[in-house]
C-alpha cells in the first residue's frame, strides 16, 4: 500500500470535507423527514429504532477497534493489515449469524410482533461494516478525509432516495430498514474501490498480538458506551411500548445532528493529530482543549436556538402527530450538546494509549447514567429527556478529571470554553420564549430563516468574549499541520 507524497489537505480542509459530507447528508435527512413522517406511524418508527438498537450492539464489535489501532501504527506492514482484515471478516460474519438466529428471542422479550423479520434483514450490517474497516483505516491513515466525505454524501443520497421511494409506496418500516442497508453497502463499496489496501489470503497471529490489548479495551469501552446510549431505547420499548419509543426515536434523529454533522467527523481528523503526539501528553491536552473550544462555539448556541424553535417548527414540518417531539427535543438538547462538545476526550485516551483508563471511565459513567434512566423512565419520555440533560451537566467535571490524568489541560479554561456559548444560548432561548406567541401560523421558510439569524447572533455573542482563545485554537491546529506532514513524509 503505497502513499503519495503529494501535498495533503490541511486539518481544516479535512474537517470541512468530513463535516461538509455529514452536514449535507443531515440536510438531506431533514428535508425528507416531513415526507417519511407522513407515511410512517410512531409505532413503526419505534419498531425500527428497537431493531437498530439491537443491531448496533453487534455493530460495535464488527470493527473491534482494530481499524483505529492500525492507524496508530507508524509503519505499514502488509501481513499485519491482511491479518487484521481476515480476523474482522470472520468476526463480522459470526456476529451477523448470531443476530439472525436470535431474532425471535428479541421479539419474545419485547412482545413486539414483526421484530424478528426486521432484525434478520438488518443483521447483514455488522458483516458489511467489518469488511470495510481496514479499507477505511487505510484512507484515514493517508489523510484522505475529503474522499471519505464525498463517499458519505453519495451513500446518504442513495439511501434516502431508497427510503423515500419505499415509504411513498406503502412499505412502512421497511423503508427505514432499507435506508440503513443501502447506506452501509454503498459506503463499503466506495471504500473498497478508493482504498489502496488490497488484502491477500494470509492470517498471521503474531501480527495480531500487538492489537489485542488495544482492541480489548476499545471494544469494552464501545460496548459500555453503546449500552449507555441504547438504554433509553431498550427501556422505553420495554416499559412504554413502540408508540412512545417512536416519538423518542424521531427526537433522537434531530438531537444527534451535532454529533453526526460535526463532532464525529472532527474526531476522526483530530485523532490522527493526537496520535502523532502519543508521547506528548501536554500536546494531546492542548489539542483537546482547542477542539473543545471550537466545538462548543458551533454546537451549543445552535442547539439552544433549535430548542427554542422546536415547538413551532416540528409540528409544522412533521404534522401535529409528532408535536410531542418538540418538548422531548428541548429537554434533552443540553445533554446532546454537552456530550458532542466534550466527546473529543475519547480520542485523547486512544491517542495516549490509555484504553484501560478510558474503559474504567466509560463503565462508571454508564452505570450511573443507566441507573438515572431506570429511575426516570417510569415517569415518561419527558422525565427521561430531562434526566439525560441533568446527568450530562453533573458528570462533565468527572469526565475532565479522567481526561486530565492522561492529557493535562486547564479545567478552568475548559469550563470557560463552554460557559460563554451556554450563556449566549440561554440569552437566545429567552428571546425566542418571549417571541413564541408571535411565531404562530408562520411558514416553515420564515422560521428557518429566523432560526439561522438567531443562531448567527448566538455564535457572535459566544465568540466575542474569547476571540484571542479562539485564534489560539485555530493557530494550534494550523501549526500542527507541519508536524503531521513531516511525520507522514518520513514514513
């Protein structure tokens, strides 16, 4: 697998490409939600959300963290990459088979007719994802994030086209199922075609040993985080049924926009930079603080703005049947904004090789959050949404304590990086609360334009008190480009 020495995209070009691909895909999803929502019931949404929640538990094992482990390697060894590929291919196939065979048990557990067929069709996803892991790792290692962003755009467009076509022709829940299958299949085919990696039939255990500890802790951490994330879905489905779960699932599609559109793509790019500083804890901490500051500026005011507009915007876009989604979104928005903003801490643990400590932190957090969810679910969806936000606020200092142990950074500066965007967001939300009565009977276009305008005001108010710090964060990533390029050229 040879890498070209041609000029490489800068950090911000890579993030822009990845985020641009995600943002465009998110915009496309937002545009089709009003269509899908008119053809599917809340119960159908809930059934697919539950099926995907079960499949996700297998998905996280399909990579095993081995893709990230390969990216961390300073040198490329063909036998090593081939061995990891075939190991993952076997794991993915096994996971898909287990899902297919256990599908009836899940239907019996949740007493939800039709769940077996949904899980069996979706069970192919872990195998597809495991086959693409090494190809994606090769593209990430070569800094080909622009290409990865383009692949995501194409995949999302095709998958959403399939969803619309099937939904409008009466296929109900199957339109969402096929959306997922088309998405992962297209991403895999694109990665295989674009990647320089070509596997040969060889599996050498000696090349796997160096990855086992990393994979063990990474899989354990991913399993814990996934259980934490899927706990609301599982508990809602078990306690309240498919209808309320459908409302939460729709709110979740909107709540995850910051993670999917910005935090997720940025973490892929930032991880490569952090990994190059694996022997420099202070350098990793500086990169984390810079990423935290930039993400908080973009995400937090925007989420507060959306929360303020939700009561008017969501019923207008999705019909009154989905009106209750607005309150769920507003109550849970702080949780998802904080988690997206602080999520880069996970990349710091991985880059420093402190996967065991990350697993410990993740386990502690999951136990506490699942307990919080279990207590709040019997009181309904709104209580659950509020509990999630309250937990995220309370646990953030503890997260920083863990991260500071492996990558020293100023927690006072970290708090300041979040405080200004939060204050700005609250100010915008209060203005919207006073304007809410005058927003009745407005068109979707007017509300969108007004939302963008208010978000811009929020971003400006959040940026002004910390202009010098923001310039420093941007300068740090630009300065890091030279180091990354030198290291890559030397390999």
